[in-house]
C-alpha cells in the first residue's frame, strides 16, 4: 500500500497546520490529531490560549508588517497523559493572487527534542553532583594523605616514584632522631589529657623544624620522632639539612620554653642525634599495611647517638661531620661504645652552623 508523503511527515515529525482568516477564525486544520483535541475550536485563541494578547502582532503578520511570529515550547497534555511540547510559527498565507491573506499556523511536535534536552540536563546535573562528590572525596583523601602520610611520600606515590608495595632501595641518607628528656617522670604527675596536649606541642616544634629543612618524618615513637633526608626526593645537601633541622629544634624549643616559664612544658627538652650513611629506604610492613621508612646500620647508629644527647644537645656521627666540618662549629666527644657495635664511634656536639643559623650555646 502506497503511503502519502504528508502522512509520513505527520507521523514522523508530527507536523500540522491551522489556517485562519483575518478575524482569526479557523478555516482549516490538518495534521496529527494528538497535537490538539479532535474537536478543534472555531477560533485560534481558543485553540492556542497562549496567543491571548497577541492579536496586534497577528494583525501585523497578516498585513505584512511582520514576516512571521513564533511561539516555542508550548505544552499540551496528550490522551495518554504524557506532556507534548509544540512550536508554532505564524506566517501570512495567500491561496491565490486574487484571494485574501490568511494566517497560517505551522505546528511541530518537539517533544522528543525537549525530552532529550531534559535527559541531557538531568545527566549534566547528575555529573555535576558526582563531580562535587568526587571533589569532596578527593579533598578528604588529600587531607588524610597529608596528615597520615608525609607529603613528599604521598607525591612520590602519586607520581609512581615510589611503588605501592613492600621493598625499597639502597641510598645514602641522613637520619635525625629527636627524643624528649624528662618526659617519663613528668607523665607520672599529669593527667593523660594534659600529657597528650604537651606531647603534641613538643612534637609540633620538632615537626615544624624538620619540615622547614626539607626532612620527611617517617615515624613518631611516643615522645620521639624519626626523620630522614635525601628520600624520597634527592637532596644533595641532606647532611646540612638534617643538622640545620636539629639546631632549629633546639632553638625553637628554647624560645617556646622562655614564653612558658613555670609550666610543666618548661622541664621538657629535646635530645637530638643525626647520622649519615647507607640505608634501605622504602615500604616495610605487612601486605595490608605499609610504612615508609629507612632501615640499616646508619639508622641504628643515629638512634644510639640520640640516646646519648643531653637536653638541648645536637650530636652528630662522624660521617655527617665529614660533610660539614667547614660549615659548623662542633666539638668531638670522647669515643663512645654503642650496643651492637664492635668499635667505638666518634660523636660530635654541634654548637652552630653558618648562614642564617646563629650559634646555639648549650
């Protein structure tokens, strides 16, 4: 059976038209029934109430003063209670040269287009909400990463300079240990909440000094802190940075004590030990929990040196001293015998460093 072209257009595009006279009375209607009620009214304003108040414009169109007039996104309720969206274009129309001008209302169903736009808008809004949720999650993760993982380690992991697995690499580093003196005896006299507050204050001093020198804190051990230099980022002057951090810990702690005279915190002082040497740096732990740290004899010696440091002292190992002997003021102490070491080790007490760091007298 042959299909009329107009029928195809009506079916696919849902195009219809209404022809009116100069008084806007409906003369003819043809097209998709669902666009309007089957029993079409006799006047265009009854069929399209949205044209109410536009009579002057319609008159200008029919007299040729305006080439056309368009109404967009008019909605109608279909018999199945779905909303239809229609565009209407109003044009002057003359059937023959001798005939009077009429108004031609061309109707097109844009429901599919509007539906697609609504879907796209909804998807866009959902994507915006998803992006906002992802941004919030990323901010929380960044907050957690910065406070539970050293920033340098986190960046190295994101840049694949550190693989997220157990194992490490051998490299020369400088290791700093800072340990509070008189902490145990003071803890017996205070409430746990007070101890916690004081401990956080002291560790904040050490952490700030280490961070300013470019060190990476790899462990908090009760009232002690361990930091490494030259890992994960390479630092050619790692020995200088570590000693600078140690001196600044003592300078900052002394300044803070002077401002807190008479408080329990005034009796607390750091002992600092620094050593330079080869160590394995990387991830240590279990398959489900890693810790970025350094392991090796150089680390053990740094810990032993720190244990011999008196309150307010910065002690360094011989290899660290060799890097900096022309840049620091330091006194060699009597050779020390450390547990687990077969030979005695020479340790130096640092009193000051060149540059902006003033000599620190103990």
